[in-house]
C-alpha cells in the first residue's frame, strides 16, 4: 500500500493506493499548529505504507511537518512530486514546467488517465484553477482565480461588508448579505463559463468538465454541459503515479 497525501492551502486530503484500488481516507485543515496531531489521529493506525507520495502547494513548512510525521511514524520514504515537462501521456504547457502547481499537474495526469480526451479541469479550492487539456494530452494552459472562501474572507474583511454572507436565489439583490453571496458565486461561475466557452472555440469541440475541489458540489448546478464531479482529482493523479512507480 502507498499513502497519498494532497496538501492544499485549506485542507490536507489523503488516500490509500493499492494496485487497481484507490481508497479515499480523509481530510483535515492545513494548519501548522494541528497538522501533526491530525496526521496522528487520522493516519497512525494505517498499516506501514511502502512509500508516501505527496503533492504540496502549501509551502515548505507544511510539507516538512507532514514528512517529519510520516518518517517518525514509519521510517518510510516520502516522495514530494514535482510538475514535469511531460509524463504519462500529458505534455505541460509551461515553458518552465516546474512552475506549474503540482496539484494542477497531478490533476492533468488524473484527468488524462480517466478520459484520454479533451477536458477542462476545474479545481474549486482555496484558489479556483481551470486547466485545459486537448485530445492529444497537451496542456493548453490555464487560469488562476480566487476560491469562494478567499473571496468571502477578502470582502467581509471590509468594515462595510463585515458579517455573514447569506445565500440567496436572486442574481440582483436588495440586501448586502445576499448581494455578497451572489457576487462571490457568479465571480466563480463567470470564470468557469468564460473558460468553457473559450475552450470549445479553441479546441473546436466541447471538452468534458472534470470538477474537483472542496467547492465542486456547490458549483456543479451552475455549470452546463458534460460535467463529471471528481471530489479528489489530485489524489487520483497521485494514484496514477503510484501505480506506475516501483
Ligand atoms: N470541511 C471543509 N473544510 C474547509 N473547507 C471546506 C470544507 N468543505 C468544503 N470546503 C470548501 O472547500 C474549499 C477548500 O477546498 P479544497 O479543495 O480542500 O482546497 P485546497 O485544495 O486548496 O486545500 C474551502 O475554500 C471551502 O470553501
Ligand atoms: C494556485 C495554487 C496555489 C492552487 O492551490 P490550491 O487552491 O489547491 O490550494 C497552486 O496551483 C500553485 O501553487 N500554483 C503555482 C503557480 C501556477 O500554477 O502557475
Ligand atoms: K485549487
């Protein structure tokens, strides 16, 4: 068994990888003060993994905390994945491949393994990242926007907008709280819809949407066309790599 760990800027997600079998394990906050304790409470009882594969986009300190915990618990090799120029049929669009977030890279790897066709990966996490993969496995680039919580935190930090964001049904609202909710939601939905329109024109075909991340389920009703909800695409990408690694 290999242990897969996705360290995002809001949450750490983990899973078990065995040949032909991927099992989601759990999630906990990406918080330095509680990280080791959360690893202990969620993963300590696992059988000793033969390896730990990590995707980390939350900085070196979080990565070190997880690696130190795993090394102390099992004395097992901890491998931090890096974005590459190409791998497993996917070609990175970045001229400097290592600069592409490794979560986005592993999302592309996971998407290609699932679909082997043109797809648009929408990852609704701390950031809202959208990446386009063409029918030949070429990454055509992507965009990085604010996630829902990030927008909420930024806007409600303004004194005039402080307080609860209240979900509503209208687009145009006559009270501050629902107006915030509508603006935040459609900022994300607008970016997604713009991306999908441009993707269809660029590829001359409508790519399937792979929707992932903590806000995926919430955004799903607002996205037209073929959409597949994949709660943890980064972990699926790590599983694809794990199955190919010795
Ligand atoms: N239990 C949860 N804890 C924290 N955020 C959650 C939770 N469930 C859903 N979310 C939403 O998901 C987002 C984080 O998604 P996630 O994909 O875990 O982000 P990242 O990969 O950037 O850490 C948060 O911004 C929040 O809006
Ligand atoms: C943009 C991100 C921080 C998203 O992280 P997340 O929302 O998953 O926490 C991550 O993809 C990243 O570190 N990207 C590096 C810059 C780039 O991809 O161009
Ligand atoms: K993301």
